């Protein structure tokens, strides 16, 4: 039976803006952003990184525009970039104006750093005349000192007030092509600030946990903040701020959106069982080998690596393709149906070759070519494995018995046929 289709909460309605060819907000797909780490003046090096980021899933890329050479670099980068370019502006109004001259598709202004109302209005008016959107990029770490004092710190209210004040300046020059971010490195603060921003504004929101740090901790922090909000329907574009190669940021952003069902799968989704006493192979090793090979070939499928044929194909029946081990051979399955049996040392090779064929010919065509004897061979292997290890391959019965003895002073052992399995991996009748 197919599992029910569920999705995260409905997107909260926001206005739609356009960053170059990419729509943000107003029901557009949530987009992924990242930022280059090269000197923007290094045109070839920056373009190389932009291409790598686009390849990893970035829809929009930001480059710093901190000096004249950077603005000049942008003039050469923008026409050759595969994705829209946003210029990151902090202190210098002339850099914002130079970036607009360079033809960037968006600006990011930090209200904590560019503070003079006349300068803010000048940039907004120029952006308005050129149809270029601006992100009001509030950051808890660089909040305007007056707001810090007024609110007694970088509170959610202070961050949202900073954005509101900047919007008021934009209003004065009739500029409304805006998205907003209220980032913090503290995840709880970031979540609260964005919730408040979402209640306060109808402008699209750019989500991020700033200075999240290196992976894996940085990935966990950024995901905790961004995913929580996306699951509530908040957020129109996202950026992971990792202390790592920015390609990691783009990849993580894309993977998160795919995992939440907010973007169509473009890359591989490798699922693998956690392994247990029933495993017939080294699941971690095979899964890593398969992941490397499938990623190299940019296979856009959900592929499963399962430790045994007793439960593997059933547990991973939603995967497009998978392999399960049994008695020194691999059982290749498509949507849960065993289609071929291969020698154990050829499992990864067979998996990759079948994945390529599915991409070229489609799932139905490959299912139609299934080896009819494969299901029978899998049934034999299941039977043999069950008789070798029994229904309770993890010795759960023994543990349950011990627990019952300790707690209740010695209750009878459970019937082995009805044995429970902590990972939900009991015999085939329960798969
Ligand atoms: S029972 Fe489940 S977890 Fe254990 S090896 Fe088989 S598929 Fe993996």
C-alpha cells in the first residue's frame, strides 16, 4: 500500500518579488541562496565558485561588494553568471550605488551598518528606478546600538523593529521591492524573530541562522532554525551560513527543501537501514560506496541500501530503487519489487547501472523487464535467513524477558512469534 502523501504546512502568503529570473515569495518555490568566499575582484575565481554553487543547488548567489575593485568585478561577473547575483553591502552607500551600476539583480543592506536615513533613501530610490529588489538584512550581532539599548538587547522585537524602521525609509521614496531577514546565531532567538516578522510583514522572508559554524554542528543549528520555520509555512528563500566550502551550504539548502517536499528532487536521496543483527553486509560501507558513485553521476532518484532481504525491500518499498543483501547475493528491487539477483561483490555496480537505466528509460519500463525468477530467489533467501537467525535476529525476546523480570518480578517470556523489535524490524509477516 502506498504511504499517504503529506506535506509541511501551507506557505504563509507573502508578496512576490523578482531577483533577476528567480521569483521569491507569493507562492514561488522556496529558493536556495549561498555566498561566495572569493574576493569579488577575482572575476574568474568568483565565477568558478558561482558555477559550483549553481551546480549544487543555489538559485541565487551573493557576493560581497566592499570596495571599488569588487564593484568592478561585479560588472564582469553579472553578465556571465548562471544565476542572479546579489551584492552584499554593509557600510558604504557608494558601494551600493556602484553595485547597482554593475547591474546586480539585488542588494542586501544591513540596517545596523548603513544607518544614515538620507543614504538609505538614496539607495532605495536608485533601486526603485532600476527595478532591483533589496533585502533588509537585520542581524542580531550588528543591531543598531539605539535599538539594542531601547529593547535591552537583541530581542525578537528589536530585530523586527529594525526592519520596520528601514521599511519606513523605503516607504518615503515609494520603494516596496523588498525581502527581509532577521538572522541570529542563537536558534531560539532566530525562530522567535522570524515568527514575529511573519506576523508583522507580508514581505517575503529570507531565512538563515547566521554564523552557524562548521559542520556538523553548523548544519544541525541551521537546519533546526530553518526547518522549524519552513514547517510552519514561514520562509520564501533560505541560506545556510556554514564555516565551510559554500558548496556545502548550497547542497544542504537544496537537500532540506527536497526533504520537506518543498522542491522537486534534483539530486540523489540515499536511504539506508540502520543495520542490525540480521544484516548480511556492512551496510555503512556499501551505502557510502553507492552514495559516492550515484552522486558522481547526479542520479535524481531515491535509492535504498538495506542490510537484509528479509525486511529490506518491504521497508524501503517507497524508494525508486534499492538493493538488499541475502546469502552472499544482492537483491535489486524497484518500488519494492525484486527485479534481479546479483553476486554480492557486484551490488554497487548493479545498483548504479540500474539507476542509470531507470533515469534513461523510466521506472515502468524497467519494472517490465524484471527477471521473473528473482522474487522466487528472494523468497528462498528470506526463508534460509529466517531459519538461520529466527524471527528475532536481535535477541529482543531475551532482553524483553530480562526487563520483565526486573520490573514485575519475573513475568513469562513473550511468545517468539509475536516478538517485538525496537526498530520495527521483525519478521516478514510484519514488514
Ligand atoms: S532487519 Fe532492517 S535494519 Fe536489520 S538488516 Fe534487515 S533491513 Fe537492515
